[in-house]
C-alpha cells in the first residue's frame, strides 16, 4: 500500500477531527456544528467556502494553479448522524443523547477534509475540485436532492462526481467497486383498505377490512413471484398492519405499510403499477375499496461504466490489485448519492471498515461493529487510505485530460 506520506503524517490530526465530529453527532439538516468545523478547516487552507446549500450543506471550491482549466471534479462526503443511542464508552462517544455517528459519516467527512488539505497545499492541477459536504443522507431525507434543488450543479458545475461509504465486514482499507446498479432504490408504501365496519357477530352486515387486508398481503407477494421477470431483483416487505381496537368490532379500515426495493427504475415502475392495481381492485371483490400511497425515497444507485473503470484503475495503481475488489455484489441498502448519478457521471465505492478488531475492548461496546449498530465505530486506520484515494483520483482525473 502506498499512502501519500504527507497525508500519513497528518494521521493523528485526522483522527482528532474524526473523533471530534463523532462526539458531536447531528441529525439531518441540523448539521450546523459539523458544517462549522468543515468550513473553518477549508477556509484555513484557502479553499473558497459556500455555506447553506441544501440547508446545512457546504461546498468547498478549489482552483488549480496550472492555467485556466475548465474541467471539474466533485468529491462528496455526508455529514449527518442517526437518531439512536451509542453504547461505546470511549472519550469520543456521543455527547448528544439519542444521537450517534453509527454510519461512519464522521469518517467520510474527515477523509474528504484530509484530501482537501493536501490538494489545497499543492494545487498542482489545471481545473476545479468541488468538495461537497452533504447533509441528511440518512432516513430518506435526501440531502443530496436538497443540494441539487438548491442549484448545486448550476452554481458548481461538475463533469464527474465520486463518493464512498465504509463497509463493515469488508477487509479494512479494501476498495470495492461495481458497475451499473449497485445499491437499491428505497420506497415506502401505505395501502388503505376500506370496508364497512360492524358488529363482530354480524359479518354479513359488514365488509371486513381485516380479511381483505390479510388476503392482500398474500397477493402482494405474488407480484414478486408471478408478475416480475424472475431475472430482475425486487423486494416487497410488509412491515406494519394496523386495524381495529376492540374484540367485538369489525374495523372499517385496515392499513398495510411497508417497503419496496429494486435495482432499476423500470422494475420499480412495474411494481408500483401492479401494487396499485391490487390495492384498488382486490377490495372491490369483497365490496370494499382501496388506495395505494407510494413514496419513492431514493432511486437505485447506478454507477457509470467509464467512471467506475477509471476509479478502479486509480485504486489499483495506488494500492495494488490485492486491495481492490472489482464486481463487488450489489447492496440492498439505499443511498442518496444516486440522485447525483442521475445527473452527472461518476462512481460510488465501498471502503472496507474491517471486522471490528480495531476497537479496544475496554471502552468500546463490543457488540457487532455493523452500520447503524450502537457498538459501531469508524476505523481510524482508513483515514489516510480514503484521503490518499481522493487525492490520487483528482490527480489522475486532471492528468487524463
Ligand atoms: Zn446509514
Ligand atoms: Zn451512511
């Protein structure tokens, strides 16, 4: 592995920044302190800073010193934390009760800062680097969309965009790439089934919304097994069912809620159409009525072929083939980086966070070191790896011409 020596020398200060952010987690669109930390660092290095894009987002703009190159590259990190308590007891544990950096966005932000510092010191390129520090990736809040709607790509034109996320379980420092559909779309639905309420002992005078809802759950599963091409991937999971609150009353209404995941918009369109047909038609068979409310939170994350080839080659040249995984399996989670990739070519990769062995048993909660787990901690060993990758990617992008 060949880390940039200057970045390696900053390792301790990067760890300090990462742990400071970890200790002060902030939820979606409330990342004001984190944005302050980011903006102050960028300004210190002479990077042009723009605040308040997509509410709490920050963009740092760095122009190279070699001529007036028109090309531009964007690197993105997310800044938000999760609404959950932390079980770790180390010094940098969360100081905000019920808030935790359990997805490693503290690390993502710090890796990008490390790269920004190095690139600002040298500016040995021709063109512009846009450092995007995004709010609200978690919970369907779509900070990426908020930044785009706030004019991100109009104000800061980007020819290509790159992102990364740590991945527990993958060997620490391993960089994993995939072309095409890489993460799922995330969508939520409510189906409202309306019958006719009545006495539990007189079902013939009622239309039982619970019986219709029970049948509907089974029919919804046939949309996966019978209506979808078996080659396509989709998940439909019912996660909530609400109806009734008495032993002797047939409830007028039953509500079914859940999530749908797909790796393409075409499959999603078909799923939604089929669900609407079932939701509206099946209750009619029984004399009731039904309605589907379908919310598309994040589209599928689809990596661009050429940019993925390029990024994977940079990673291989820098770290060696043994540290790079091509064709990593798709991930069923969702990520709002997908909104950027709908507008601008780019690539999003996974960086291995290791199996949790980086944690000290004395202070860490020693439960699973998995994303969104209260025992999780970002692996500080990755900081110079991620920063080095970012710098080498930028250099290769401009050298590519
Ligand atoms: Zn997360
Ligand atoms: Zn995350």
